[in-house]
C-alpha cells in the first residue's frame, strides 16, 4: 500500500486550486491511497490475450435519408420578417460575450 504524504496531497490540492481542512485532507489521502491500490491491482491483470477496444461498444449509427416535409417549410422572407434584426440574408443577434 502506497502512503501519500502531506506534501504530495498539498501539491495536488494546489494544482486543483482546492482548499481543504486537515480532516478533509486526511480523508482524501485515504481515498487516493485506495484508488492507487486498486489501480495497482488492475496493472497486475494479464491482458496479453485481450484485443484493445477503441470505443467501448460495437454499436453502429443507423442513418436515414433526409426527407423534405413540405408542410413544415417556411419561406426565407417569412423567417426574416419574424427575426428581431437582420443584416442582408443573416440574422443579427446581440454579442454573447
């Protein structure tokens, strides 16, 4: 079992810009030690016969052809007239930032 010293914990907290009380630091230290021990156990597993995965699933996307629905079509002029402000053929919106 690897014991993380307080210097390492403080360094990680500084990198993450997190402030914790001494009790919280002790708890996170124990939690991180458990996580690291679990990772060490995983590293010991023989995966030599396991083929690497690229996406976690074999499901593929199902595509459909685009279809025009004449009932839902709007004219460009109708859309422009409903806009708050336009410039040429474009909608003009206030800046986001």
